C-alpha cells in the first residue's frame, strides 16, 4: 500500500487485480480530478474570505468625478464611480483598492480591519522627465518681461508649478482697461469665470461643496486680506492674479476655499523697490510663524449636544441629560469624547469625565480606532491603569500591529510597571519587528534605552539582556516630542517653527508620502517622534493643518512632550487634539525653556 499526499487530502493506493483497476481507472481519475479541484476551490475561497463592503466618494478640486475605475488589485472585483462620484465595492483586509482615471495620479489604499468608508481626492498626474534636463531661457510675456515663478501673497509665496494648469489667471496692470465703475466690474469683463454677487466675487464653477458662503473669493491686496475690496483706481494696479485652484489657496485655510484674487498696486511695488536699494533686513527676528495660523481653541466649534448641556445646572443633572442624549448618539464616538472633555474642562469634574470614557470604552470595545482615542484621553487625564486596560484590549484586537505592543509597553511605563513594560518591548521584537529605523522603530529604541539606562533594576533587566548596546539618543535635546494618531487614514501636516522663524514640515498624506502610509498599514503603526533644541533662545511653535481621513469623522492626535529626556528629572505632559475642521493651520503648542507648556 502506497501513501499519496494531495493537498490537504491523504489517499491510499491499494493493489487490486489488474482487470478491476482497468474497470475502475476512469472512475478513479474522475474522482481524483474532482477532489483536486475541490482543494483549489477551497484555497481560492479562503483567499478572499471575510469580504466587507467599502464605499465612498471620489472628487477632484471638490467636484465629483464620474467613471473613475475602482478595482481590488489581483482580483476580479471592479466597479466605476457614478455621476455623484459614488462607488461601492467588496474587499478583504490587507487587500489593495486602486482608484484610477485618465490624467489623474492613481491612488492605492490598503484595506484595514476598520475600513468601511473611503472618500478619495484625486490630483493631476505629473509627467516626470526622469534624468532628462531641458535647458531653456526663462519664459517671457508679450511685453518682453520675465515671468515670475512665485506668487507673493500675505501668507508667503506660492510656487506657480504647484498650482494645477488652468487654475490661475495673471493680468498685468497695463492690460487692464476701464470697463466698469470698479475693479470688480473691470475684472469680470476680462476674466470670464468671475461673477459678482452682492458686492463680492464668486469664481465659477463653485469649488466648495460645503457652506456656499465659503465659496466666495477673498482679496489679498498688498498683503492685507479683505472680503470686500476697497475702492481702487484701475490705473494704480500693477498686477492681479486670480487663483481658483484649491492647491494654490491652502495657505489661506478655509477662507480661501472659494479662491483668492491677489492685487499688487504700483505704490506697493515702488515701496518694495526702494527698500531693496537700501538692502534687505535679516529675517531672524520676524514672526513668520504667525502667518495664517489660528489657535486650536478658536477652531473648535460647540456641538448641539454640548449647547444643550450648557443650559442645565448641576453636574448630576447634566449627567442625566447626557444619558438621555446618548440614545441618539450611540454610534458616534465623538459624542462621548466631547462630553468627557466637557466635564473635565468646563465643569472641572474629573470623576464624571472618566465615567463617560469608561462607558464609551464598553460601547466601542470592538472598535480599535475609537479605543485608541479613549486611551489617549485616559493618558491626558493621568488615569494610567485605565489606559493599560484599553491598550491590553487593543493587543487582543490587533495582535499583528506593531503599535499595539509599543502602546501597551508605554502605558506600563506611565503606570510604573517597568518590568511588564520591558517584557512587552521584548515581545514586540519577538513578533519580528525591529528597531533603529524611522517611525515606530525610533520610538521603541528610545523608550527601551530609557528603561535600560534609568530603570534597569525596577524593570528586572539582567546584564545579558536580549538587547545590548542600548544608548540614549539625542539626550542633549531640550524636548522629545512624540505624535500619535488614532487612524492611519488621518492626513495632516505638522509645522515646526524654531526661534529663528525657520519652518520645518512633516506631512502625513497619501499624496506626499504614500510609501510611508503603506508601510504603516502593513506593519501597523501610526506615530512619529521629533527632537527640539535651543529652547533657551526663544519659542518653538508647533502648528498643524488637517486634510481629513477619507471618512466623515474626526481624527484624534496625541502629543507627548518630554522635557529633560533620559534624565532623572525627566517630565512628561500629554495633550489630546480633536481634528475636524480641514485646511486650517492651527497652533497646537508654544514651547520654551519654562517648565510648563502653553497652548496658542
């Protein structure tokens, strides 16, 4: 008797009489063929098991796009968007959904356990020339003047190359002829897509799908922004630039969502030329960080349910009202986080604040993104054990995510459970993760080095530990800053402005750093660390611009600020920020040599 292994099926070949074998040979081959096909069918079916429906809208410059191809790569699943830009498709975790359209840059999104809705913004595809270099003279206009590559605005300079083709119109002062009683009427006679509405300008087609009021253009005149332009004589105009591209007006935040008309007068030009002859002043002490930045607290808007709670007196009655309201918001995580913050900051009641978080923790016990936001809130409030409980649950929900192990280890450190923290970091490594690279690896290395250097005894770390050669990096920096966000789809740009007003940016977006986001999803992390120096020479300003998260829910960002990192007198402060309003540059933190941090 011979044993044959066919896939998952073990068969036995028994020697019979040759005639019997001949008579049953065809039947045997047929059965064998059916069994093999069955195995392949089972294997194929398992490869696309646990399919879920994913839907959303695809837009370009805030307008829906029809006939965008939507496919699940390496499968037969495919569809296209309808006239409203809407699509619906089924995919499994870790599969890749690709969005493509002629002339647009393809977008690829890795499906995660929480992926249900994906709203996609397409951008123009750039045709790169690789290593080919074209040597040409600078482009000149019809007056023989060299075209400027930058547009100067009150919020800094905009590179014309970054503005989509056809979304910008530049008019020289000498091209303006008096065609009306005002500059608006004169421009509307030259720029065909300008319309006048109650003394203001609307750029057609309407770029905003949100508040119609936000689709009205603003005016940037000699560095000052207006909704209604002052009376200007056409003969005083040096040049006018009409920007109707969203990509060109992001510096203005939501104020510029309807477009911007940049006007420079001859008087401003003469003043600039006169100043240039005297020599330019150094920029070292200029507060460039303030351009276009609004305080985080100014952007926050009060929700209807918080407005209701504001009308009630007494914490217990407010809590009863919250319970009644929760019936209508049982599937809205932001409701519970908002009410918890309300009890903490407005009513100064920490116990009710934590109680609301605990209830949300139970309601959303299967939602890892909401649980992360709840854990952030616990950490901000200093409720360490509660944070440990949530992060323990996240390890159960996401055992393949590197962030799960790091977060639990970090929570153990905050709870002074150093031995458990060290063992959790070791478990992170045994899962096949590594250290000493970008992203979460840097964070893990820094925190393991901290334990090894300062908490070795309490953590029970022996001399022959599995990690050798750990040394505190950047220990001479004034501040170690760790940013974490609760959803990998969150897109934002963090701006760091040093005491000399030099700005440094970290942009987390599909368009700017798609490879990093892909790596984050494949290995499961959503965090980064930064080191700041020279706080004794002035203030560091930390700003953020939020771009959205492909679904109509807020994102939560946690900032951990470590002073005297890696030293015995190390301190830590945690700030939690809810991001909802898009395209506003918000001031998050102002950091200096003082012991306490202050918000904008």
